[in-house]
C-alpha cells in the first residue's frame, strides 16, 4: 500500500508554494549534503537523475493536485526556481 499525499490548498500564496516546492525537492534530492536554493541546478547541484526527476514530478503533481507535466516542458526545467515557477503557473491555470 502506498501513501498518498494530501494535496495542499491552492489558496496558498506564491511564497508559500515556493517554500513547499523547495522543501519537497530538498527532501527528495539524492545529494542530501547540499543545501537546496532557488538557484540550485537539479542534476549538477542536487544529484537528480532521470528516475529521481520523475519521482519528484509525481510528488509535486500529488502535492498540488496538478495535471501531469508534459515531457517538452519537463526537459526545459533545470533549476529549483524553474520548478517553483512552473508549479505556480499550473496552479494559476487551474483557477
């Protein structure tokens, strides 16, 4: 049995969303000895590889009740800040 994340409220401010995204990415980062920031590069700085990137994408989709991210968009995302921006954009599109 897998644990399902309870989606967070979409009434969060942009800063609250950014903080939550940063926490999820930092908690799931393969390199735990590096402090994640908005400028952190997912692959080089935090050690993400293709499977870990998919896992964090699924976690964020569950956390914020988002539609799946298309592959073209996913390939363009390289930093924590870019992930934060995308999540905020997807939340606003749902409103």
